[in-house]
C-alpha cells in the first residue's frame, strides 16, 4: 500500500476535486451570500454560519 507521500509524489497536479488557495483547479461551487434565504430554523442557520466562518468560507 502506498503512503500519502508516495501518492503525492506520483502526481504533478492536485486532485481535480480539491479547492486550492489561489483558486486554480478544484470544483466550482455556488457562493452562499445570504444565510437568511434558507428555510431552516435559527439554530440550524447559526450552526451553518459557524461551520462556514470557522472554515474560512464566510467572514
């Protein structure tokens, strides 16, 4: 079984489904601009907002 380092060394490009810091490569996904447009409870919206803000998607 190959280790993660060995697999990484075999490729010259990142996997196509990765989102890169500089925006090149990866998959396109729609931006969620206004959490209030969702039809969920306030608690669920707060959980979603916390998850996105802690991962850097929204500030």
